[in-house]
C-alpha cells in the first residue's frame, strides 16, 4: 500500500474500505457478543487481538475500537463488570509496510497496549494459542505471490499480454485459483495454531458470489482495464511489451464456495457467520458522482502503485493512471452492470480434545 | 538515535555499546540460569522478552539472542527438554524510532516471534504480568524530559550558558537528580506491573560509582565539552546564545547508591546482581588510536544529533562536531584521567502475596 498521507496514499484513498468496515461493524459486534467464549479466557487477564494486513491506518484503528467495544459489552453481559480485561492489539502487515506512519498515528487515548508485527500472514506470526480475536479486512484477496506458471514462458498458463486472469486462458485462471487455495490453506493452518480455542477470526473480503463468472465481477473488470492501459502504453512504445508480459497482479477474488471448502478441509474452524455486506458507496451510487473515473483510479492506484513502481519504475505512474481514469469513465457502464460482493466471515476456533 | 546506516548513524556508531553488551553477556546468562523461575512459567507455553530502548539494531538482536540461549540452557538444566517454550520478543523504543529499519533488519532465521512496541518506557507499555524478562541497555540514562526548572529563567536552577549539569550550579545538578529519581521510580512502577512474579529485569547502564564526583565521569566531561563547543559557536555569532541557554541534554548518570535507594523504595524487586562491566574498548585503550577525537565525536553525534537538529536545525551539525572532535583530541588527557563505569543490574520481580 502507498504510505504517507499524500494525494495517492492509501490513507487518503481507503474510504471505500472504511465504508465496508463500517458496514461490517454491526455483524462483528453481534458475532463477538454471541460467539466469543469469554469465560474460557477468564484465566487470562489480557485479551489479545490482531489485525492482519492492517496497512497504515486509520481504518485499522476504527476496526479495532469496534472489536474492543464489543468485547467490553460481552464482559458486561456476562456479569464480568469488575473483570474487564486489559487489551493488547497487534498490528500486522508486510515488513515493507510503513510502520513508522502507523505508530505515529496511533489514537492518543486508546484503551489498548499496541504492538506492530512485521511479516507475511501466510506464515506463523504469533505464539501458539496466544490470540483471542484475529481480524483481517481487504487482505486475503492478496496472494502470497504471482503463481509461478503464469510467469513461465514454457507453460500453457503463461499470461502473455495481460496482467491478470480475467479474459485469460483457463490455465491462467486455474493457476490463480490453485495459488489462492494453497495460500488460504496456509493462512488457516497458521491461525489455527495461533488462536486460542474458542477464539474468533473475522474476515472481511471482496468475493465472487457462487455461480457468478469472473467476468461479472467489477473488481476483475477494473484490474483487467488497468492491464489494457499498460498494453496500450506498450503499443505506443512507452513500456516494453515484454515487461508487461512479465508483470502480473498477485490478486484473486475467491468464491464463497471455494473458501468454505478450504475451511472445511482445514477442520479447525466452524463458520459462525458468512454475510454479505451492504456498503453505502456502490458502483450504482457513484453514477452521479463527477470524476468517478478519477476516484476509482486513485483507489486502485493506492493499492497497486508499489507493485507497478517496483516493476516498471515510477516514471510511468501518472500517465498510466491518467489513461486508466479516462478508460473507467468511458467504460463505466461495464462496471455498473457488474458487481463485487463483500463478505464478512466469522470463524470460531474449535475446541480440540 | 540517528537512523539508517550512514556515516553518522547509530547502527554504524554503536560498536562501543556492543562491546559493553558483550561484556555483560556472561553475567546475563549466569543470572538467567541462576535466578529465572522457569518452573513458575511452565504453565505458559510462551516466554515473553522485551528490549526497552532497542534503537534500530543490530545490538538489540545480539542481546536478545544471548538471553534466549540462556533460557534454553536453563530449560535443559531443569530437564524440560521437550518443553522448550516459544519465544516472543518485543522491541520497544520511542514512537519516533525508525521501526521500519529495525523490522527490515530482523535476523532472517530468528527463533522468536517479533513485535515492535512504540512509546516511552516511563509509562506502561505491556499488559499486567505479561513479560518474563525485560532487558534495557544504554537507555535509562536518558531522562523522560529536561527538568523544567533548568529551562525556567526565573529559577535558581536556570542553566544559562550550558547544556548539561556538569560545572553548573548545585540547583541544576539537584534538578537533574530529582528528574532522574522521578523517572526511575515511574520506570520501576510500570515494570513491576508488567513483569510476571519471578521474572527478571536486566539493566545495562553507564553510572557514577559511589563517592566519585560528577566531574570525574568521562561521559560528563564529554557532554560538557559539547556544550562548550556550542557556546564557542554562540560567541562567534553562528548560533544565538539564547538558543544555547534554552537547550539542555535530558541525560543523567545515576550513582549506584541512588539507583539502589529507588529500587528499595519501589519494593517490588530484589537485586540479584549489580556488577561492573569490563569492556575491551576503554578510554585508556583508545590512547594509541589515531582519530580518537573523531571516533568519540561520531559516537556522541549518533546519540545526540536528533536532539540538536530539532533545536538548532541541521546547518550547524558538521561544524559543531568537527570542532568537538578537535576539542576531544586537544583535551584528551582530561578523559583519560576520568572514567565512566558501566554496570549490569539484574533485578527479580518479587512474588507478592
């Protein structure tokens, strides 16, 4: 994610994510009150919460505050008035995340002890059974890597002339889907070890509703359009076509069915909730907004700029996202007729004997 | 501390601290083997260690590795071969510390889960009873702030024409001593809450041996010389004298007697060890080194540059430390005839009923 608080930064362009997190607040609060085994943790004087893929804030602070409020409510409901636990919140993201910015913007009167944890959530980050609630929003759609085959010229899954799996060969889609399945399995395996029995995992993620083809997902259309803009620049000789061939986005929008199957195979979590979120900002509601192309372009730029810069250098960024912004305006009807649904899944760590 | 790994960075100029940490390694290892109540923690599958005032590395990584080795040895000695716990290490420093650098230089094959904790160690940083070992080296000599009186023109403790308490009025020395006593009491109070009963606190710090006057401490002489260089620049009109009057270093070298009295008043810790360290680099051993003035100047610059820059701007830095380097060369006999001792204190959290 783009750090700092400038025009193209993540913190200035994550209001859409915040809208989704707000839409999830009630579900998350209810899930904690209904499903968290707070009495199981009463031997522990500290409740430990982790946000995986927290970026630089402020969304992570709102999400954590909502969770802690719900835990306090749960304690009160259980008559644990005098035993409100202490909270320790772990903010996790890649080592390259701007933790300095995150730390300097921590809310001054927070009710928790805070810590930053650098590293990929596709591996272990915390001691065994040490967490009570894990939260992750807008993160599990990011794969641990671009699938190897997609970048291998000798493979039928080589993704020439595209940066994404939409409108690609079946082999490309399968390679992305397999990478996502592998990553999600590793994610669940690591969390199954780290979350205490009875603890909760809250996942907020964009997904493909069951039975809906990839091509009807607005997020997919948007990333495909970005690839088209890069190919247009290659045709004009601004970037080399070979460089575009070797660039792919490590992103996959899982279907609910796929996710449920992986959770089932893992076996350590029960699914307490799997609900569709209803944000106030939708592609429909954007229709009357002037500069909607620019707004969406800024949003996608905040999320992808780091990857594009690392591969192509920063000289092309402004031109790329200007043309992208115009393309979104021109083809907006495609986006309106498609959709990406956002889900909130609440999983509970089963008690094993 | 100066971040990055450039000429004047802390990481390039902290070999003296590393030498002291190395000198402490054996004492720390022995203290853990002799005094850590590992069986008391056997209900916990994780041993939590914190380094307070860790800066950016690599010294903190060496210190943590040494501690974890000793804990493993202790476990083996107690026959807990199959129960070697997991480790979680918390790296703490001010919010303005460069945690991004710290995180990117974490040892790749470390045996612990790591987390960064931003904030002043003069307040609470961790949940109750959550830590088993706290380590802090070269940090507790830094006060939480410059004593108020020292910057108050109407106070008899106003420190005009100096940046430090050496060769200042008694009231200035008393104000520094009182600030240190208050800070150390707060430090111990916070740690008494955070450290589990039977847990250890290892403090490595430069100090004034009992009965030795402030003026015979080489560290004090060095900081006084830095003040003289600033006053020389004021006399030449390079900085305003008023600006020098309003600048003071928040540093105090406590005596062992003062520290022991504060630990006694706190009442929660027993003193297991209080030993003088014997580094290989001493002011005597530097005598034959060419450029010793520059070496010491770089060392002091790495620690103080941030404070000086914030008050005077960065334009004066090179000139100030060049003249400082020459002054150290010229007056090196003063340093050789003085000394600063470094201590390793091992405190144990008492078990309260």
